[in-house]
């Protein structure tokens, strides 16, 4: 309803619109409880040949292949019960939910590495491409003017088969994968003829070259 006001000096009737009332809106905070990670809640079976030592958030595993040590975030509790390793969250917060599955995967990789080990196989494709190992030095002939020299990290072993197949093995999964990626990066496979260094099970997408008339 509009209010009317009689002007005293003009004789006009002025309509006044009511001002809308300001309301204070309260902020609603919703709490979402995340489910446990499907990977994080699975136990890790420890082989009989592996010795596990847990000190707070530090995990040490020792097996026939070697010994590994890693410190995990404090939000995850690592325990050993009846020959199995369990990774459980201490708090129901965002950080614990984010790293729960990661901690379990890293711990599982440590146990598998010291008991069975990891291996990466690379293949050299190209005319004159070959590799040779001498002690801790890896020599790669990849079509450059000079051979490529690389130092094999401690804890890894490199074997060359028929000069064109390179096998990298070790008990640290991260170290094996990183060194294999570094070797491949020296001459990545090109898409036209497929020459270069590639993983044995790697599929290289080939491109069609230019055609003459």
C-alpha cells in the first residue's frame, strides 16, 4: 500500500513507496564426512623375509633386496598387527583424507621393493644405436656427435642385452622409474620412423610423412 502525503505549498498529492526491509542472512555451513579411501583401508601383507620397524610416523623395511626408510605425515597412523601393516587416519580432516591412499601405496611399494624388486626395460631403435655398461657408467650411442655418458645411481643395476635392450632393476620403485625416464629423455621416440629410446611395452603413435607427387 502506498502512503500519500499532501504537499502544503504545492497542493499536490505525493505517493511514497515503502522501503523494503533489510534482512540479515545467516551463512549455512555444511559438514561433509568423506568416506575412507578404498586403497588406504586395505592392509599390506608383510612377507616372512621382510622386517618392519615402525617409529611414530617413520617406517623402515628391510628385506633380501635392500632396506628403505620413509617418514609419512603425522595425520596417518601406521601400525603392524599379525603380519600386516595398517594405515589409519588419526583425524577426520582434509589433509588426512587427501594422503590416506597415498601413504598406503608408498608403504606397499616399499615392502614389495625390498622383497621382490622392480624392473624397467628400454629398447633402442635406430641405425647405430647401442648401449654399454662399464662399472657404474652407462654409455649410450644415440646418433649424436658424441656418446652420452650417464652415472648409474647407487642401488640400481643396469644390464644390456644385444646392445639394444636395456634393463634397469632395483628395490626403490621411484629411483628405478626416474632413472629409466632420464635414459628415455636422452632420445625420445620420434613419431615418423619411430627411432629413439622407448619402453618395451610403450606404444608410439606414428605419423604419415609427406608424399611426393
